[in-house]
C-alpha cells in the first residue's frame, strides 16, 4: 500500500480550503492523503506591495522547495499565483474545475453614493445626491487591477493593500477607503463574500484567475496519475491559453496583463489586454475560433498585440521598472 500523499499548502484560510478540496477528491478515489502546512514569503511580508516584491513565485517558492526536497508530494496553488515558467523538476499534475473568474468590489458606505461615482467617472457631479463626493479611494495589491481601475476612473486614488482575505476585509473597515478589490472566487469559496459587494464585469481577470492547480515532481508518476483522475479538461485548456498569452508578453503576476478564455457553443472566446502601469493606456484584443482550432490562440493574440509599437513601449517600460 502506498503511503498517504503529502499535500503541501499555505496556512491561510483560503489556501487550506483549496488543499482540503484536493484531499477530498483523492479520498473519493480511494487515495489516502494528508495536509502539510508551509509558510510562504508572501505570507511573511504582508506590507510591501506585491508589485515591489519581484512577485514571481512569491506565494509558491516555499512549496516548490518542499516538493523538491521530498517534504511534500503535491502542492496546491491558486493558479494565478504560479509563475509561467515552472521550477526545474516540477510539473503541473492537474487543474480543478474553475470557479468564478471575476473581480469584485467590496465597498463601504451608502451604495447610492458609490454607484453615482462609478457610473459617472469622467464628470463632476452637481446633483444633491453627489455634490459632496470626492473621487473614490480604492485599495488593491494588484498592478493589473490598479491599472484597469485607473484607466476607467482616472480621478480616483489607489492605495496598496496586503494580507489574506480576512485581513483585507478588516482593513477596509479600519481605513478611509471606499472599497477593496478581491477575486470573487477567493471570498466565495470560504463563505466571506459580503452583501456590500458588486461584480466588476468590465474588469478582465488575471490569467487563470479562479482556477486551482496542483503541482508535483516530474519524476513522481504516482502523484501525477492520482491527480490526473480529476483534472478538468475545459479549465486546463482555457487557462493554458491565458497563461500562454501572459508568457508571450513576458509578463508575470506583477504586470498589468489580463486574459480570459471561455468555451461556449463549441468555440473558444479569448479576450486579453495590457495596460500601462498608470492606467492611461489600454490595448485590448478579442478572438473567437472553433474549439478544435483553439490550441495556440493565446500566443496568436499576444503576437497580434505585439505588432503595435505602443504595446512594445509599455512592455519596455514595465521591464525597466521591474529591474
């Protein structure tokens, strides 16, 4: 009998919830497993903005190390946190069925006042309802969210926010912020999405947002085959194209690059964009192809964007900032 698979996870409530889902999926297939808790760099520094940390792998490096040192057999991650280039000796074992890919705004105060500001981002309000309003203060640790928000609402202020979802919800109540941007899946999975929240349907998500991925060693066929039993093919295909788009643009978690692939009516619909870090410029692309021809659509979309000299300049500026 094989020993229990050791499932590596960060210690946050959300990370433990995700790892527990993997444990249950393994148990349903008669495979014993246990959770092993690992503290990541992203958990120990909760002050520095992510885009100042050189964030590639900030939430995954400790788990990668534990894998390579045989302390764990598989590692469970939010897929959007995983670097586009895996560490040597590590491979993707499975992707779970995707939850919501959307970003949401958790707001504070009277919704009618917030709504008035969000509905009229480029105008000065003179109505009795809105005459007292000043531009909103929104908190996020994501450069992608910051850039997209400022593109839509250039008169608003963005402040940095770090910490797990519980900490970020608490900080909203303690600061003079009007709202905080979250991934819907993170709050919904652990039952923390508050009533005072709205979907940001206009905001394109991070590549692979809402998906959970499992990693194992390249030499560990038992772990790989065990996890492949519940790999979701549709999510795997879509997130692969989104991450190919990110890879082709030489982006990472700290770059304002977004992508979403959806399968509908036997077609893949792909949307992607890139913003300047200040949000002043945004370039979008959308492609729809038959599902049978969808392999490589992310690379093709990135290639078409890169034909634009302004896009190349944005990428050049981002790389220089991140050096």
